[in-house]
C-alpha cells in the first residue's frame, strides 16, 4: 500500500471516529462537577421542575454595572446558575441582566426605582469607588423580576443578617441562589394548590394579624380559616393546620378533633403563648402582671413529646422598643432601648427549615422541654435563645423600669433555651384509654390510638407570626412580617414560618434545595497584610524564573544536539 493511500485511510478513519463520537455525545449527556461542595450540581427537585416547563420563564436580574467585587462574584454565580437551568429547560429559561442606575435621566431612574419597590424588590446602599478617588453611595436592587406569561414574582437574592459580616451574608446569599430561583419558577408554574387552614374559635390571631404570612402562603397553597368546633367536619380536607396564638381554652370536642386529625396523618404548626402578656398593657401602665394561659393543651402536647413551660424568657440578645427618655413635663423623646423580653432567636442550622436564616424576632416567649412521653417520636430543635438568657416563672410582674437598669451578665446564666421543636414519628393519642364515645359521636371521628408516620412543629411564641396592623379610614395597612420599624431591619420570621409550612405540607423536595452549603474559602487577612510583599514577589518572579530556566535548558539541549553534526 502506498504511503499516500495509507495517509488517506488514516484520515478517513479519524474522521469517522469523530463523527461517531459526536453522535454518541449528542445523545448521551453528563456533566462532571469536580468541586468539593458540588456547587455546580443541581438538586433532583430542581431538575424535575425545569424539565416540566412548557413555557418560557424570563428573568430580569437587576444586578449589573459598577458594583463591589463581592456583588460581581454573586452576579457571575447567578449567570452560571441560570445557564445550568438552561441545560435542563432549554430555551424555556431566558434571562437578562439590567443596571437600574444606567442612563443620565434622574427622573426616569427614580421612576424605575419606585416601580421595582412596588413589585417587591428591596434596595440596598453600596459604596462605589470613583475614578478620581474617593467613594460614592449607590442604590442597587440585588434581585430579579421573574415572568411567565402574564404572571410575575419578585425575588430578593441578597441576605442582610445584622448578626453576620458582609462576607458571610454574601456567602449565604450564594448558597440560597438555587432555592430562590427555582422557588420563583415553582410559584409561577404551580397549577394545583393544596388546602391549608388557620384554626379559629379559641381567640386566635385574626386574618389581618396574619395577613402578610397568608399572602405569601397563597403563592403555594389554598389558605383558608377553619372554625372549631363549628366547622369540624371540614378538618379532614386540610393537609396542614396552623394554630396561631389561641387565647381561650380548647373545648374537649375541639381538642379531640385536633388529636384525631394528627392520628390520621395530619400535620400541625403549633404557635402557643404559655404566658399571657401583651405590650399594649405596658403602654397603658408602666407595669403589668404576666399570667399563665390555660388553654387545655398541656397534656396533649406533653403526650406528643414537648412541654411548654409557664415562664418568660429574658435574653441579652434582644430587640429594641421605643422608650420615652424625656423628663416629666417635657416633650416626649422616644429612643430605642433593648428589651430582654423580646429575644432574638438563633437557629442551629441543623435542618433545611432553619438553614441560613436571619435572627427571628419574638415577644414574651417561653422555654420548651422535650419529654420521653412518645418514644417513637424523633425531636429536632429548630430554635434556641442565645448563650446569655434566663427564665422567670409566671405569674410575675413585668415593669418597664427594667430598661433603665444595666443588666447583670452573670444573672443571664442559661444558654440555648429551646423555643421551637420539630416532632416526627408515630404519635400516641392523648385520648387513649379514655371514654370517648360521646366525642366520637359528636365529631364523627372514631378513636385511633396511634398515628401513622406524621410530623408537627411546636413554637412557644404566637407573636412570631403576627404582623403589625394599622386600621385607617381608607383601609387596613399591614406591615411586612418580621419588619422592625425602629431598626428598619427585617428579621427571619417569614422565611422560617414558610419553611415550616412547606416541610409539614410534604414539600421536602422544594425545601431540601435549601440544604446546599458552599464553604467560604476566604484569604487570611492578617497573613495578607504581613506577607503581601513576599507573595507579590513570588507571583511575579517565579513565572519569569521558570521561563529563564526553560530557555537555558532548551538552549543547552540544542547545543548538545547539533554539536554532533
């Protein structure tokens, strides 16, 4: 065979191999994620939602232009995440990055800022370096407006936990990107919403007091209100019930209905104030008595595995309230002062429900003990106080004058008091071995002594779910849940409670996306400062040295090679 013909055959064979490999790789797809924390691997639920898209979802991301390096890193990660989405959804995912501060027309910029605020994006101020030196303040909207057809939703992508540094907040924001973005798609594409209900009839919070959380939950569920025992037959229609701050004792019939609801696999979010005390009482007088709420639920919750203690928690990590510091007879002068009866709770970050949340604002909260009444029930602590807290047994007198005194840290000698617990397993009925014939007849619910696998969450504060309400002649104004008007901070109440409902309502796949953890790999600032010159010389000098060494070796090798000729 001639050499020319042999070369031609080799070329044709190589060409055929390339064609075959292209055909194979076009049909067989796999991506390799070589990062230690799998940051480029999407969760199974994310892939499922993306593959089921049948219409275009369009992201307008308002994070472009001149920004600090941290936000540019976040911008890059958002772009990478959306490109990952396109791998599974194809052209059904479209996006565009927009700089809301672009353009020289101040009036148009302000109009756009106002439009973005009205749509739900939260602005933040950042410092931007000018070309001539110095810094200038700049308003940015680190979020996205997501559209599908005529439907749209706002997604705020930057966390702002006051207890964390800027780097930690940025890292938590990047960790939550997949959940935030896929959650927006999920809300827009959800066709059938499962029913959940707020229990009423025992003095629970009204529809305005839970108005903000209700509005958020309506994106995912059909939210209703269920009166007990008046509408008791409807209880079986709901997958999850929310008991939000009852003030009156539950009748035996209502109590039996809730118990049998659990025995039949129902899920309940209990938000119970064990001690009765309202801030309104302290605004009228400088002191008031905190009394024990008699709700007829203690034995039931104990049987399920928890005990809400009849006490009040005081914590040095607390919210502030306005206090008149003016002298008597002078014009009122209100200034924010720490109020230890309003603890700011931390989450242990041990579950998808409480992962990477802002601190949670509470009012007049009690401690919880877990008990061994139900051995088949697993208990997971979701919320705790700080390491500097203490309890006071009720009934007790609470006086505003405590604000003026300096707290003694030694007195706050209790740490990490439990205030929220997730219970999962097979529960025993509190009515087991009791006479229940009349209750069974009245409720049309035959007694079941034990439940199938189910779950519930118990939180020892009803105020956690309550938003501020302002009744005005032109309508009722509802403040965002968790927003503190004195510090202008938004605490993690709403995300935490939404996560609780998601988990109870069998949306583990969606909430499981929140479990992603991207480890921070930050430079040691002290070493950077002390060894700056050393590493600059290494980074600049070593590459040059390697090139010189390579040149000398190559030159020496050439001299040896051609010396023989």
